[in-house]
C-alpha cells in the first residue's frame, strides 16, 4: 500500500492537475467579453491567481478595448454612445462628443484609440479615426470603399480594406499596412477572401489573421515583411480574434454548433506547418455561458 501511495504522489508531481485557467496558466492582459446568463461583461485575466476578474461597471458593451498603460477602458454602450471607464472608478463616464451610433471596432494603442467611423451611418463607406488620450478626433485613413479592423503599432497602421462595395460576391477584404510618417500604403495579403488581422507579436515580425480563404474562418500567421501565410487551424468551424501572448501562445475563439470556446495554441510563432492535435480549450468561470470578443493589450 505504501509503495502504491508513493507511486501516486510521484505521478502527481510529474503531471500536476490543470488549473482553472488552463494547464499553462493565463497570460497577462487577456480581455474577453462573456455572458453570465443575464448580461455581457468584460473579464480580465489575473495570471498570478490564474483566474478572471469581472468588470461589473461595464455591462452589455457593443465594443470594448483596454489601454494597458493607463488602465483605461473605452467602450460603446448598448445605447450607442461612447464611454470611458478608469479601472477602479465606481461608474463609467459618458463622452458627450460621441453620442451617435456611427462608430465601431474600438482598439487601444499607447497614445490613444482607434475606431471605425461609418460615414452617414453606412458600413459601405467607412474611414478610420484616431482619438488622442484627450479624445481629440483626427481622421486617419479614408480610401475608396471601406476599411475595418484597425490596429496600430508605432507609426504603422494595419487594417482590412474592402475591395468593392456593391454586388460583391464573395466579399473581398484584404489586409493592408500604412506608414503614418511617409504616407505609403501597401497590400499585405492576396487571399481573395474576407480576412482581417487582429494581433501582432511583440517583435512586430508576425501578424495573426482570421480568413475564410479555405471556406471557413481559419487562423494563419502572416509574415509582415514577405507576405508569407502559414495556416494554423483548419476545419469546418469559425476561428476568430487571434491574439498572441508574450510566450508565443495564440489565444482565440472557436465557434462550433456546440457553442463558442476560448482556445489556446502553443508555440504559434515557430510553426512551419499546421498543427494536428495540440489546440486546447481554456476553462472559463462556470458563470460564463457565452463569449464573443478577445484581445491581449500591449
């Protein structure tokens, strides 16, 4: 019996049980929007406790983003207006100059925020706008057709450009980058599909995209210098919001007929071919019944 007990402890030491946030633990700055059965709330990862913190002051946001350095959240409320929430405040603050529903897809960066502004409220004609930390609004990009999914790193602006607006079947949406100093813009993908880039690794060499080039929305790693695309997921399911952590693991949402789950793919940066069986589900708090957005702030 003693020998069996010693063997049991040895096995536990070699293979410890998974923690609540997944076997590898949670990364820093991971933000999701989850539904607790009554309302939608942002949830922030707490790596030291390997748990989640529910931001109860923000409920039912249409869109939300976090600026890591300032601890500030910007979100579009269910009433269509824009709000600021500083981590630790008792309630959000309404931004009076943004009282229309003509903006969407908020995304924070070091010096402010990005958003998509729908011209005349129409998604067929959209432009990208930057908000300073004082919320001064400056048009950043407007090309023919429409642009969505803005992401900024330093002086480089990444976005998805819609190739045509009317009678497009299927819709073609490619990924572009613009140097905000020189004004030069170039196309990064030629997938002839609906594609968007959602995150960059810390080095700035790779971007992580979701695209329906293979019929379903799968994820790929995009080399931002060469345009090389390496597919990371496949199959008849919808993978979206790919965000890479500091350790190179990719977190994303996977939607199947059984629902949407938070997933993790280890070592996404170093892969040269598609993985077969090492995508794992990340457990969420039991109260979360649905999840619909993910970002890892930088």
